[in-house]
C-alpha cells in the first residue's frame, strides 16, 4: 500500500528522490508538475550516455542538470561525481559507471543510473551510440539552442499572471518609449506623398504581388520613397498609457506595425549608400518626429554591413533572383535593433522578452514588404546580419540595443 501511494505521489510530481552517501546528500531528483519520467532498466546488456541537449547550470550548492524535454531537474551535490559527468559524454556500461563512483557509492551504481535515466539527462544508447532520449530530436534536426529557446518560451509553465502586483521588472522606472541619441545632424523627412491614381494598387493586389526582389535597378531610391515607406511602416501615430490603473503601468505607442503590449522595442537604422535627396551615412529613424538623425558617416563598418548583405542576398536564390555570387548591395540597408529593456521590463520573469521581440521583428518585416510593394520598390528581407558590425558602425553597445533583423531596399530593375 505504501509503495502504491509513493507511486501516485511520483506520478503527480510530488515526490523528490534523494541519494545519500557517507558525505551526505549526493544527488536529488526534482520533478515538474507533470511528474517524473517512468523508466525500467533494461535486462540485457546496455550502455548509458548523456543527452546531446544537456545543460549544466551551476547553483550555490550543486550542479543542476537538465534538458529542454526533461520532466525533472537532477541536482548533483557531491563534487566527487563531477568526474562522472565528463565520463558519460561517451557510452558507458553499468560496470564502467560503477568503476568511477566513490567507494561508498559502488553498491548504489544502479540507483545513480536510474536517476540519470529518469531525469532524461542521459539515455540508453542504440547501436550508433545515440541516447534514446535524443532519437526523435535528432531525427527532426533539432539543435540544442533552438530546442532550449522553444521550450523556454512555449512550455506551459510560462504563466501570464497579471495580478495587480504585476510580474514585470518594477524595481526601476520603465524605460522611455523613444530612444534619444545625439545626432550629427537631423534631416526632416518630407511628408509622404500619395501615389498617382494610375500607380495605385488595391490592398489584395499588394498582398498577392508581395515578393522578395534581390536584383536592383540602376536608378537610386528617392528620399520621398524612403519617407513614405517609414511613415506607413514605423511612425509613431500616438503615445498612450497601458494599464494605467495597475502598478505595472507603462508608456506605449501605436504604430502601423504590431507590437506585443504596444511596447515597440525595435529601433530602425538606415545605412544609406545612395538616395536622391539624402546623403550617404548611418541614420536613426525618429518615429515620433518623422525625421532621420545622422549618427555616423558611411564608415568602414557600414561598408562591411552593405557587403555582408550582398553576400547574404544570394544564399538562397529563387525565381527572378540573382545567381549565386552575383549579389548586389542595396541602396539602403535597414537594421532593426531592439531595446531589450523595453520588453524585459514587462516580461523578464516570464522569459518571453526576446521571443516577443522576434515576433515584433517579423511583423515589421511584413509591413516593410507590403509598403515597399505598394510603392513599387524592390524589397528583400535578410536572414542573417552581424551584431558586431552594427555595434562598431553605430557605437551602440549590445547591452543597450541588439540587432535582430536586416532589410534591403532598392529600385526595381
């Protein structure tokens, strides 16, 4: 009867397992709310290996071992077992494992193996030396970083608990809605000009005709086109107070593109190579005043960013695109840089801050695509960029703003 009750507690995630040695607590298994993974040690000969997706997190009194798919956390308190962790990076038999354990744990090697397997930080190996807990993930091509990010932001333990006390980072004042950086000079953009009636297209035509264009025309873009593109993609239409009656109240804004919580943490920078009515250089878009603030000349790092965009352009050629090795630098390279603190102020405890920033970037990508298509420009979103080059070109440290996306603009050839 007692064992039945213990099994029920374990299935509900209410039972912590501990292994004791002569020096005290050796290991402990802490289940999630879904309970521990149930395992039975194989009867035939088998080998054990740590998961390729293992993460080791130092704690003040232990090392915590887990994987994104673990249903529990394994804590190793006895530093004599640290050798075992490195030892299990390759398949080992139970006898091998027993041989590296301290003498007082020799008789408990089966318990050690059971805790490793039950926590999913290790698995029994197949003929290729892969742990069984990894097989489905390896087949699907998951890498460790993507899997960790996915479960960190999509696991159902991420709760949206909006009580009156709030769950954001309220130990300091919320960051300002608008980023302010002293520019070299300010360029007031012209008012957006509507297209001639003959050039206007319906909304669904624009959606249907939206596409990536990697080959640009000989004529440079015009400042009027850039102004209209920015106006309908990212200008601040109005500022507003979100949840004014709650302690977590903060200032948000409304823009043509969507943003989680109206936070709009993404700032837009324009690396201008050629544009009629606008000199070359690196600019920041002031969405409130609808102006461009020049923060740098077209320096060597700007030129490297433009060249990198050319290389990235033709990495996945498609119909009517350029051939590999024949990429073109854009007239204007737009860099999306996120003010992480804008999002973390509200989402630091949920772990969703960066995931929501990327969703905001996706929304802005689509907005830029649609408005560019309506204007008859050649748009191309990039899948890769360099944080290091942006940091050097702009002088803005990653701790303040991190680049999360790049977008190229040119004329249609």
